[in-house]
């Protein structure tokens, strides 16, 4: 009697892995005939084996293997008249980020975790956004997200979520310093991208900005000399996207907190706790422990969540921010709140995994992709080379992330971007470098097939 019949006879559950389609049967499927001609047998087998492994791991049902393979092999390039809107109703086309830049602003910054994506779907319809199901009455807005933030930051007393990082800083300065003076070091007068300057933003809150110190050196006395009854707060800004080195000095949060006025600290990147891999990057927990009254930052950078602005700190100050009229104009929507709570409570988000990717694992993955491409396109120059990734999004400027990339001719960069899936790599020294750091391992086969298709 076959083993499967024995299990059935004994009332034991069947092993669904026995139902995974065999490689030879899939290769003989007429639907794959075109792919075999276009990509070659080895490349198609790579896609099949990847789908089979996902089925063995329980990520795909056996019945889904064939359709998954077909989806991976659907790599036709866009024509000159096509756009992402022709294929994706939302108008935003998914891409594979092969640049090695983890928080890539032009590619949407942080990719969401599986938990956050599920939370978006759950919150898309009616949900208890501001409703207490137990009492049957109106409840606080965004409670789970605020609670998750306070739990994630040991030194936090309270938190508020708004729609982006700039809004968080604007609201904090409006609530604490409107109509009064705000001190800021000249060395921290920064431009945050696309021509927007931070102090221009803060000025719209109705504060009087007083610059102290010089571009390269600011001392505690510079603040103390201008700190009087007309001073509402001190703003300390982390200078992201650039570094100042040489003959420099700055004043720490602990020293500023001793001047007797609230200290607003904008750290930008959204790192909640210290990260040994980013020793110079400020984090919320440490800033509050050093004496910051309130910390503002983004949710879609190193935190790894959706676009959001976070205001974290003293309960009385956060309450003032929440009750300020501007809070209504910048409040976060239900999808942001749901995705943020799920990011904080769920598995490690992709950004955190990509930052700490093991170079040895990246090398093995690059080698496997390069071998697949070489088998399918013997005449194409392809090799695995050392590569340095970056944090991106203004975080940890100057920090390099050691890794590896697949080097192919530079002329493949454009067809890779226009393929399906769109693969965005980087060009350096007349080579197109495909860095797998920010690509999930399950997509390695898609990358290989995209390169083969780009080579025509």
C-alpha cells in the first residue's frame, strides 16, 4: 500500500508537499514554452526550483506553484508608449531596489513588513479608528500606535503620530514656541531636500528664530548668552545627509537641558534605540535619556514603517501638541496608524534586515544569480564584485555597508529599469551593479530572469 494510502487509512494528515508539481512536468507545460525559448532551460528551472522551495516551506500551496512560476517569468519590457499606469491601476509601479541604498527616498523609502501590509488591508474598510467597541462610544484616535511607540522607547512618557517628519517638527515648535524665540545653532541650519530649508519650515509656526554660534563651532555659552525670559525653547537638529569634520564643536543635549528651557531634538531618521552598526546615529531613547523634552523624527526611515511624523517625549508637552489647532491639519490617517502599529509589534521590518545583511550570504546569493545568467547567456560578461551599500534617507552619512553586487555591462541598466519587474540598479565605472542587499531572497530568480531578458 502506498505511504499516502497508509496515512489516509490511519486517519493521519496528508503531507501536502507530495502534491508539489515535479520539475519535469512543469518544464513540459505548454505555457512555459515561450519562456524556455526566451530565457533558456537553466533559467526557467531556477524559477521552478525557487517556487518549489517556497511550497516546501509552506509559503505557497502546491496548487499555486505553477502560477507563481508563470508570474516570475512574465518579464516582457514596456514599450515606448507604456507607463506604470498601464499596468498598475494605482499609477505606482513596484520595483526591485538593486541600488544597495536601504532607505531610498526616490523609491519610496522603507518597504513595509508583511505585518504592516496585512494591517493596511485590515484597516482599509471600516475599523475602530476612534471607537471603543467595549463601551460603544467614541474612543481615542490611534491608541495602538501610540502605545506601541511608548513600549518601543523605554525613556518615553507619551507619543503622537502625525503625517510626516516635517509636520512633527512644525507642530512641536508651534506648540512650544509660537510668538517667542527659538534658539538654534548655525551649524544645524540645514536644507532637507528639494530646496526646503528647515528654518523656513519652522518660521511658519510663528516663532522668532535666533541663530547662535558659527557654522563649524558652537559652544554652550553661545546658547546661554541668548537664553532669557523671551526664549521659549532650544532646537537641536541632527545634520543628516552630510558631515562636518575638522575644527568643529557642538553642544550636547545634556548640556542644553541645563539651561532651563525645553529642548526640542529633531533626529530625522527615526532610530528608536541605539544600533551598534550605526554608532554616530542619534536615537530617540538616548536623546530623551540625555534630557530632551521632546524628540521628532520620521517613521519611514530607520524605523522601517510608513510615512509618518513622530513626536515622543514628556507627557505634558505631547498633550500640548495634541491639543494644538495645527494637530488637526497634520494628523495621520487610519492606514498610517495601522501600518505603524503593526511595524512596531510585528517581525523585524525589511529595513532592519537589509541594514544588517551578512556579506557572506550576499556573496552566495550574487554568485548563484551570476551563474544562472552565465548559463543562459554564455556571451554576456557577468561577475560578482565587492560593493558598498548605504543607509540612505539622510541616515548615517559616511557609513558604508560592505557587500557584493553582480556586475554586467552598463547598457543593461535601462532595459532592466523598463523590464517586468523593473530592476533599479546603479551604474559605476561603466558597469551596471546589481546589489541584492535590498532584495528579498525569494526574488533572486526574478533578478536573474530580468537580466537575461534585458540582454535580449
